[in-house]
C-alpha cells in the first residue's frame, strides 16, 4: 500500500503543477477581457468614449451619437483595440438621446459600440422610419469597418450586430430586427406597441429577444405591451419584469408626463444594466460564462426581478 502511495505522488505533483501553470494564464485572460468579470451591473474595464456625427446610409441621413470602448475616455478618442460587437439604440418618444447616457456608457465600458440616432424626435414620429434609421445605423457602422481612415475601421465585429431601445425605440428595434437578417439579437426596455405592430414583428423573429419592463410602468405597461410581445415570440426569448420599476426609471431624468415607481431610479438602472449587459454579452459577445445570468438559476432567482423565459 505504501509503495502504491509513492507511485501516486508523481502523478499528484504533476496535477498540482499543471494547476499552477494554468492559473496565471486564466488570471491574465480575465484581466484583459471585461467580459470575464462576474457582475455585469458594475462598469466594465474599457475607457468610455463618444463621438457626434452624421449617419448616411441606405438612403437615410441623420445626426447620431456613438458611444464606444476607447483607448482613453472622452470625445473623439481612438477606439480600443479589437473588433467589438455593435448596437443601434432607439430613444423613447420625445426623449433626447442624452437621457440614456448612463446605460450607453455602461455598454461601452463592456466593449459595445452603440449608435444612437437623434432622428424621429418630434411630436409625430414615424415608427417605421425610426426602424429604418436603426438599421441604417448598423449598415453605416458595417461600412465604416472597411473604410480607410475611419475611426471604426477594423474595430467592428460585423458578425455580431444587435438592436435595442426604450419605449417607442424598443418597439422600433423589434420592427427593425424583423427587416434585417444581419441582426443577431435584440434587447428592449419598456418596449411600446408601434405602428406597424411591434407585437406582430416579435412573432416573426427567430433570433433571441429580451423584453425588460417595470411592474409599475404607467405609460407602456407590461400587460399591454411587453407581455404580448413575449407571448408572440417563439424561443429563444425572455421577459424580465423589475418589481416596482417604472417607465421613466429607464432614463436618467424625468421629463413631461413621467411616471414613478416604488424603487429608486438608481436601483432600477443598476438592475437594468446587469440584466441587459449579461444578455448582450452572452448573445452578441459570445461570453458563455453569462449563461447562468441569462437563462440559468442566477437569472431565475435574481432579487427584484420576475423572470419568464422560453430558452
């Protein structure tokens, strides 16, 4: 028996040595990649940069702000090395894109390039036109990836494009997803029914779709909007309802006609950042470590959020 233990020692030592050999590599990888962090509700490791410009693509032209991971923080910084997944984000009715700065800066810190059109901001917006603007944003960004001298040249992961938006912009994102085969995932915040119907558009989508709402939304309530979209959508899809969340809790400050809820804006935004960032990292960023926070027990048992899903 003693001789058997002696024979086992070299193998045991090799196993221990292998563990110590692998550990520094894994640690280095975690330090290099913001997606390796375990809490997507906290800021990622990229510096946050932005630029204001005019998007011209697909016969459409409009002003936009683009948030992106930078080499340094601030306006017009260089884009961080690597190819980054990209989003087009739609604002809500009569909402300026600046109202979403907290969320979009958060996405940039995790490595996402997000184009936010400033179009369709008046009293009589075209939902269909807004959907086309969101798709034009992705078409433009894809072209920038191969445009010599562009800030975004070789910096866009054109195989991983997504759509997002709040309220009217969420509904428009669903319309846009139904028109664009290049889109791989869509995430919405308090998505509102649109004309044409975002509920009907949801029923046509085969890509993953996420619907996030607030239980106390007094403007685009869950029952009349996101629940219907979720019910119409075939798998894979999920509905995440923030308990006490409200429609204007998804923006940085209240405007005319805003509602309120039983949780603070800060608490709602933190939950929103965690829920949506995990989903986008998993469905667009290819981060398998986020599976549990999107489809698993961590998602199902997240405090303050009611979870429904068709994986």
